């Protein structure tokens, strides 16, 4: 890994950290505004439902987004290394496919968590 790639990875990590901080600040601001007594148009139960759905939606988005970005970065690096290894020694094909499948599982797990949170939103709305 050369210096340019390291700088790009550091910039990406810094950007993801700033994005997460911005989401946290937004969630705090929305929670504070919806929880203030002056802005309550409905009952306390409706406000709690709104906050719960907002939190579940943010959690589902973060789970899917970060799992997708992480899997994409890992797949890019591991796939290029796997292709190089297979080109030199074709007998390592099976092992490299297993490693790639494990990395792909990260994205699938993120999707499953996001889907579970989405289903929970439907439970909150129905209650």
C-alpha cells in the first residue's frame, strides 16, 4: 500500500467519522425539538413513537451504509489480492473464494440488521 492509498483511507475514515458525528448531532437536535413542551401538538405517546421511528430509521441506515462501505473496501482489496494469488498458484482458488465469501457476509449482515430494524418500525407504528 503506497502513501497515496494510505492518505485516501485516512480521508475516508475521517469523513465517515464526521458523517457519524453529524448524524448524532442531528438526532440530538431533533429529539430536543420534539421533546420541548412548546412543540407538542399530540400526546406524549405519539412523540415517543416519532422518536422511536426516527432512531430506528437512522440505525437501519447506518447499519446498511457502514456495512456496505466496509464490505466494498474490503472486497476491493481482497479481490485484487485473490486474483494475483490465483494467477500465480491456481490451486488456492478455493481458499480465496472462502475469504471473499466471508467478506461478502459483512454486507449481508448489515442488510439483515437494517431489515430487522425496518420490521421493528412497523411494530412501533402498529402499537
